[in-house]
């Protein structure tokens, strides 16, 4: 999966739609950057590229180029966009990304909205947490449309959550819905946040890879890293994990079993606290492993539910890996949100 850049020049090309209302959406992740053009309630262009590992400036450039490619596919001039929405890992304050540990150059603090706006010639850029943005997409345009109280759990490089209460995205003081750092095992596996026993330590791809490498050093056999090389990846992807499971790899199966167990505990606690109508499971791992994985998580929740006869509906995403990018575009269309 290489860089997708379809627009050879910044000038307006013949055949471009003029005067249409559209927004660009960016889902920034530790593994990939997904962009869309959202126009009249549909995706008319999209782009996808691996997240550069060489620093924040290169990440900004990759976003810019991938947005240009999406605009070219949509036959619109990016300069005419209402704005650009971005969903980013980390804590977001006034357009600044803080503690996005999975994105190079943004581990501490980086003014992403300002820098991306400069790169895009002054286009307005609005920024929010990536999972909250993905929930906006699923709540307004995906599988959560029929529900007023729901939780989204997105298992990507890390694990994030987005919360909708009484039909509104809940932001709290900036970190509402962060289920990835819910404690599931006292003094358990080390998490990317530096603590131990978080859900992310068991269900985030980054920590799944770290655990797999640790077990290999201890003598465990696996084809996970052989599959990773076959797929020309330098990091463990959801597709790699799924392929290894399909080939009967015992370590991959064990690691996903651990993820299911941890998700069951964390989601049951959330359900007992909030009495939700539905829970959406997405992100790379949720989307790739699909309905069987979601059903297993539902089964792992059941013994821990306070009211087991009224479980939440367990849903997959409808927008798939476009949830975050579509939600980000909606973020840049205030009339639509």
C-alpha cells in the first residue's frame, strides 16, 4: 500500500465540479492515514497511505497529498472545500495534538490544525480525537443511526472509545469515552500509556505485536512475522493477524482470545455503568475479524452483566475503515453535525 496521489497539479482541471459543498475528512492513525471527500451525504473520493515514521512534518505532507488525491478522484478542487476535519489519536486541545504516542512527532505535543492549514493554503482545519470522530461518523451516517445511547470501541494500533449519550457525542473535559485505558487486570500487561493492565494492552495491535515478540523470544512458535513479511509490512496489521488465524497459528489465536477476554470485562463494566442501547466494535481488528469476533466479545461480556436479560445490541461498523474519515468530514460541516 503505497502513497496514493492522483492529482498531478494544483490548478483546477477541466471537469471539476464548481460550486458544490463538500468537506475533506482525515483519519490519522499510527498505521495509516485515510482521507475522504464527503459531498451530499456520500463519499465521492478517497485516499489511503501508510503513516510516515519519519516525523510530524512528513505526516502533514502525507495528509496533504492524500487529500489532494481524494479530491482529484471526486473531481473537486480541494481549495473549494468548506473545511478539513481531522481525527487524531491523543488528547486534543485547541487544535493541538497531545500524547499521540503512536504517531511519530506527536508523542508530546504538535499543533496539527495550524500546520495542516498552512500546508493547505489556509483552509480551515478542525481537529478532534480520532475515535470520537469515528463515532460521529457511525452515529450520523453508519450503524448507530437508530440509537441515542451507545458506545463505540475501535481497536486499531491502540484502543479508543467514543460515547453517545442522549443523541449527543459526549466529550466531557476532553477524554470522555477513553475505554482503552480501563483497567482489566491489576498489574497486567504493560500498556502504551506506561500503566499496566489496560484494555489497550490486550486489544491494541501495537501491544499485541509487543506481546507476540516477547513470547517468540521465550521460544513460542508463530507464523505472524512471516505473514507480515509476505504482506510487506513493517508492523503487525489486523490483516496479518486474521491471515495467521485462518492458517491455524496458535499464538495468533491465543492473542485474540486474550483480546476477547479483556474486551468482555471492559465492555461489561461500561454497560453496567451506563445501560447502553448498543455497542459498536470497529477499528482495524474489529472490522477485519468481523461478526465472529463481535459475537465472541458479546459472549465474554454476558457473565459480567448486572442485567444479563437486557444486553446492548452488539454492532459492527457500517462505514468500515472509513468511519473516522467520514466523521472527520462531518466535523468540518457544522450544518451537518
